[in-house]
C-alpha cells in the first residue's frame, strides 16, 4: 500500500526522511511512503496548477488497476495549511484514512486517527485548519 505524507512545503529533506522512517517502522516495509513534494514534482505538470494538484491527490488512480494510488494520508502536524486542507477534505469525503503523527514531549511518536478537518481561519493559508482526532 502507498501512503501520502502530507507535509508542509517548507519541510526539510531530513524531516521527510525521519517521518518516512517512523511510518515504515510503525506500518512495516510493505508500505511505500510518498512525500507531498515527490508527488507534487511528479504530477504538477499534468495537473496544471497547485490547487488542481492538491484536489487530485486523493482521486488519482493507478492506470492498470483503476484503484486509488493512496490508501491513507499521514500528516506530521495537527495544524495544516490550504493545500493539505484540500487534500484532507477529499480524503475524509472518500473515507481514506487520515493519520496524524503525534510526537510527544518525551520523544516518542503516536499515530492518531483523524476524525475531521476543522476550519480555524480560511484566510490563513499556512495554518488555517486543524485535524481533530
């Protein structure tokens, strides 16, 4: 199964590698983690715009099987921006699991199932939404 790692645009390569490691450790080696930046670079030309790319992440299908490419969306923060909100809105609508990586104060990581997307400030494109668990 492939999972989509919905990280902020400004995430460093080191952060992405660490999140992928944590996800693989939790879910096993049979899971392939695709970062938002990798998916964006692969699909932006055909999607045409940033908003079209974000809207297309959940609806994207495998050319051979016709099945959704991503079986889950994993987010490394409860607070998200506009593009991630678009992706999560589609995920919740299509019952694609949304999981938050909750890094605790004591250094461990817990995986929490998201239940809904809450709008805090739709004009704040960086942190206007949050995920309820």
